[in-house]
């Protein structure tokens, strides 16, 4: 993702608000707004809030998940997939997220979220507030205090931190340190996607930020959401040997498997017959996928005769509205439908015969879950992780890819036809590839619960007003 100018950021803010009424989207939840308003009303009248700690609550197992979500959809989608699998009648999952569109997704029972102020990257080490006009330090201070207050109040049995060991600009460190000193029974787990970046870049970054010490002193376990035989961060990132026994390779994180009936309904909805090929083009959040969509439309414009497949393009909610409208105008000539966002993207992926997309972790997991052949156009800046992932998974016969700088209309058409002609081969290979991530995580959680139940439970209720 390239750094954004302030004008781009403002355009995205406007687009997200306008898109909230799109018919394909889920209405935003208002419960948090009502509760906050009532809380402020009572607090302004100096009412005391007793700590509400019922017997059923004391028996519940609380999981707190942190997802910094400075941009895009990947982190929140992965976090929600894990949360949905870990929840049960006695397990609460609370997600800390900076995603500006968290409210567009449907949250199941026992899962909820705390929205921390959004931040967006301006450069490799500089961020700005996404919606409110305050400087970086003030925004980070608000986020840091919300994260810590939530942990103190929620009293998690398990704290899962996504991707960034110290959080955005070290905002999670105070919470990790507080849990270690004041709530040592809380398990702290770092969840890492399969590949973070070029190995030399990660090693340099972790040395400069003292991450290796953080991993050793503040985390009980590290979960790598990938397969060690595909990419081994222990070796690639020089993780110290004394931490090795705390690392679990979970396997890739699967998503919901879509039924045959739903696939048929999706195709019927968009008037795609059984004998027609359906290609889905998606660029995740859309902030850095302009070129992928441009290449796909340019392919249709290059060839004089219509291409023999139907297409739907999901631009992503972060694509500026003017750019999206320009794409829609070009796409209309070829009967291609364009949407900014779809809350059930996995249904479209399952119904498709081929997905053309970028190489983000979550998109890859989604196409592998639905066993849909995929043509990847992985970005190569500012991180190399998508390109590395595409190469490793192509070696396993799970997908095909075109390097970002080598895409042409002719090559794109050639690759698409090759994948469509060999669908059964790709489906067989993907079908034999086990996505074990959620099963492994669930097994670890069961062990944590057994350990927790064996220990003495001496948690005390916390007064919400005192914490805030």
C-alpha cells in the first residue's frame, strides 16, 4: 500500500459513509452508540456504577483480541474468523479494532467489538488519525488507554494480539506489561500470518524495535497461521531458540464453506447459467488494487471480440469513489457488474469458476476454503509478503500468479484461459490441502481452559467508572 495524501484520506472517509447505505451491505450496529450515550448521561449525574459480576459471568471464559487495522479488510476478517470459531455459550470474545467498517459485518452471539479511533499510514513510520482531526500522539494515547482500560475491565483469560507484537507504535505494550504483572494467569498469544515480509526487512525491524525481547518476556505462545513446510519464520526471521517451544504452526485459517444451494442461488441472482464461466475480481479493501482492476478492464478493451465469461468486480470500500465510478463506466460496456463491498464475499468466491485477486493472506485463505482456482497478482510494495506467498503456493500447485510488473492484456487472458481449462486439476490439488488453522487453535484453547479450570479462580470485579 502506498502512503496516502490527506485529500485521498478525506475522499475515503466520505466514500465509506456514503457506501454504508449500499443495498448489498449489512446495516451498522447502533448498540454501542446507545450504551455510550446512556453511560455518559448517568455519569454526568454522578451515579455510581457497581461492578456487575454475576455467577454466569464468573464461569465464562473471556478472550480479548487486538487487531490494529490501520487500513484494509485483512486483519478484521481474519480476527472475525477466529473469533467465530472460538465462541460458545461459555466463551466471550471481545475484539479491539481500529477498522472504520467493523460495524458493517454481522457479529454472532458471544462476540462483540470495541472500536478504537482509526489510524491510517502516511509513511512507513508515520500515521494520522482517520476520522478525528488530532495529531498522531494524541490519537495513539487515546487508543493505548482504551486498550488498557478494556483489558482491566474485561479481565481476559486469553489475550490474542494480531500480527504486530507490540501493537501499532507500541500501543499494546502497556497492556501486555499490566497483564504480566497484575494478571499473570492470563495467557498472552501473538498470532502471525504465514509470511510478514522479506526476511531481512523483518529481522532488521525486530532488532531495532526490541521485538525479540518482547516475544520472550511478554508472550506465552506464538501462533503462526501457516504451514512450516511452506514458509518457516523460525528460520527465516532468526527467532531465538529459547522461544521455539512456544511456537505453534496452526496451518492456514479456513473460512465458512458455502453450500451448493447457496452457490446456485448466487449464480441465479446474477443471471449466470451453469454452462457459463464466472470470474470474480476482488482487491480486498481496494486502497491498493487500482492496477488489478485496470488490467482486467484493459484486457476486455484490448480484444475485439467479447471474452466468453461473465464477471463481477468488488472494488473494496477504500477505493476512492471517483476512481470506482470511472471503472464502472468502462465495465458497463462489457456487462461487468461493479460493487464497492460485499459482506459475504465468500459466497461470490464459492460461486465463481475463477477468482482474480491480489495475494493477501485472508483472500488466499478464502479462495482455498471454497476450492476455487485463483489467479494472483501480488503487490510487491511496500512489503514482499504477497509475492513470496504466491511463489510458495504456486510451487504446491494451489494457484497461479503474474508478477505485478509483468501483467499485460495478452498474458492475463492466457493465464485465465489456462486456469479455466484446468479447473478440475486445481480443485483436486486444493481439495487435498488441509486448512487446519481453526482446529489447531480450538485444540489449544481447550488446553488453556483445562489449565485455567484447574487453577484457583480468584478474579475480582472491576468498577468501570474507576477504570475509565
